[in-house]
C-alpha cells in the first residue's frame, strides 16, 4: 500500500475529485501517518527489540526513537522486560511512575526490582545549513550537512527549510550527515546549498530502573511495538499486510471529516475503522491459537503503552 494508492483511495472514499482543493497531500499524508501509528498501537503489528547495557548507579536509559509502547507481558498481564546479570535472567515488571517515586528506593542493588517509562530529557532542536544541493524527486529531497551530527534524528521528526520556506518530515536517515525529507508549502520544496534549516524532535521515551543497578555491563532486553516509518511519497509504502489498507484510509477520512466540521460523518468513518481493526486483531489472534500457541493481543493501555 504505497502513498499513491492510499491518497487515491482516500480521495475516492471522501468523494473528492482529483482536481479538488479540499484534500492536500501534506494533510492527507499526516492523517495517514497518524492512522498508521494508531493501527500499530491497536493491532501490535510491528515489533522490535532493543538491547541496553547498564551503567553502575545509572537509573535512566533512553529508548529507541521508534519506540511506541511496550510489547511483552507475563501471565498476569503486566508488561515486562528481561534483565540479564551475566549468569541468569530476571523479568522485571512495569510499575506506575508515581508508585516508584513514592517508594523512594534510591539505594542501588545488583538486579533492580521493577521499572517504569518516563519522557526522555535533553532533547533539543538542531539548526544548521545545507552543504549541497538536492532537487526534489517523487516528493522527497535529501538534506546534506557535512558539519552536522544527525545521530539523534529519526524518521517522523519535523524539518523546516528557513530559506526555501518549506516545512515537512524526516522520512529516513542515510547517515549522521544525510537525511531524506518530504517538504511542502515552500518555493521549491528541496534543498539548495546554504539553505538554513531547523529540525525539531518528536517526544522520546526512557526506561527508568528501580532501584538503579549497582553493576555495569548487565544486559536489558526491551521488546516493544515499533513506530511505523512515515510515508510521504507516492512510491514508498507502509510495512503492513494488504488487509490493513482499508483501516488506514477510514481513519484518515475520519480526521478529514472532523476538519470539515462534519463530526457525525466522521464518527461513522471511525466506527468503520474500529470494526476493521477489531477484525484484523481477531483474525490474527485466532491464527496464533490455531498454530499451537496463544498470544494476548488486546490490552488496556495508555498512549505510551504503559498501564496506569
């Protein structure tokens, strides 16, 4: 389901002509990206694993930028992570942040008792100047800054070309000095050498261990639901099975109808989205059971995927 197909199906669902002005590509891609994130959260479709090495007396560890929510649970439906002290594994349970703060357990020990998630700190915007020229191709343009360090930049972060007047989204990172961006609403929507830019980061999450580990070089394994890579080009595609397409389009249409001040129509589109998601989740769960094992795909969770 590439960008071209999704935009076309969205236009058809909303009954908009190809030359109409109600739909614009930037808003449509934004709505579809929001739909993709919601779909991942609801269906747990994309997963990944992060391995973290402990530092003695350190409490907080940043999670990958594409972390959406926790994935692995125990038989009591608590989220868990795996902690290896070099000889054996211990599964730590998630606890609410306020419970950990009220516990006030600051004395380190070899293996922590529990963990929670917090907002990552120390994230600020990046500024710089493009050092080469790159024309737009299929809605994307490459930003190169040989003096930059894009190490902490990730797909989904926002980018602004202050010289060209265009604004958009980082869609991929080629290296620590090269980003692929989708730009809109500017003069050329591309990069020219000496163009000034600002990159602003989306929120990130961090893992907080309670209490902090007293020993370095232990290993933490976090299995998580992964943020989808944004699609802002006709020829890039979301990494979903084909039967997810209808849910994506219904959600994006629902967002448009609220923008158009037609909430009743929007609510009906939301119900179609919700029904499709439930169908996908049910079918996936049944397939797992028929295959000889059972996975719990339905869990009450907040937007960060942690239970309160």
